[in-house]
């Protein structure tokens, strides 16, 4: 695939992606490392919040613990201890979160709700509403973390793809074809989409091909932000789609 995302992964500029910035700058440029880490956490904070809830914290406590975890991550001493061997950002984050919670359980409710510091601005009410609407799951908190992480990543990519199509004046094309990115095409699906867009079925197939290609480019680019090297991108894609399907 000759794609923007693939080119980004293969180019020397890969080291400027977010997680690589944390890994390379953590020992010297703490400001740059913290900024890169904050960008990643803004995208992937919901799996963290949901993990804390799944581990037994109630709504207010989960909010406090999530904010406290972010504060812990952004401390200079924590950044200095970031281990390159952790590889993927989600692997590092889950290990750090598990250790953090283990140290916090015996100090529950020590954070005062009125005086806590907002490290990252979160829509906490929306997060809790989303969490409560999730189905009851028999899987472990760790497996659910991986699944929610994968879903958050796909949602991020779809949002960027929609923005691109909207900027090109093709939001109707995106709306008509987007279900085909995440679902099997139903019999007659291309004909229905073509009719909706006023295109021939062949033109609709070409438009779908372009949409899927760009989705793949953006997906690879987004995953490149969360792994330590280009060599990890393909394996991370396989693992995350396996987590969604599980």
C-alpha cells in the first residue's frame, strides 16, 4: 500500500511521533515528553477510566483516581523512569496504571473532590454515562482495556477521516459508505449506497475502495503514534483487531 500512513511509519520522521517522543525525550527534554504524553492521554483516557471502574472504584473515586494517575504520569520522576522495553504505549500505560492503583487502594478517598487539580479536562459525566451503557462483560479488566483501547483508536481514525471528507465537501459520501468500513457489506449494499449518492454501482465501489484505503493509511498513522518502532505497527494492528473481535 502506497500510503501516507505507511510512508510515515517507514520514514526517519517516525521518531517525531508521540510515544517515540516520550521514549527519546524522557531523559532530557521533560517538557517535550510531557506534552507528547498528554496528547496521547487525551485520546486514550476513556479505557483508563473504564479500567479503574472495572477494578471496583465507584464513579467519584474513579474520576479522582484517573486524574491522580495523569498527575503521576506527568511528574518528572515518572518520565525519567519510562522504560523503552515497554514498547507499546498501551503496554506501558496498563502496567503503570495497575501499579498505581495497587498503591492507591489503601488510601481511598484521600483526594478532596473540591480541591483536586485537573490535569486533563475530561467530560466525566459523558464518560460515566458511556460506561453505564456498556454491557456486562465476563472478561477480565485487562482484556476489556485492550478492547476499549482498540475501539478508541478506531473511533479516532473515523473522526479524522470524516473531517477530511467534510473538508472536501464529501461528507455525504462518507455518511453513505462509512458503515462498510466496520461491517460486512450486505447484499445489494453497493447498489443502495450508489442510489443514495446518485452514482453508478461501479462508481460507488471505487469510492468505497478509496475510503478503505484512506482509512488504512490513517489507521497505520494513528497506531504509529503508540508504538516504539515501525516494525511494531503490523503486529499491533493484528492484536487490536483481535481484541475487538474477541
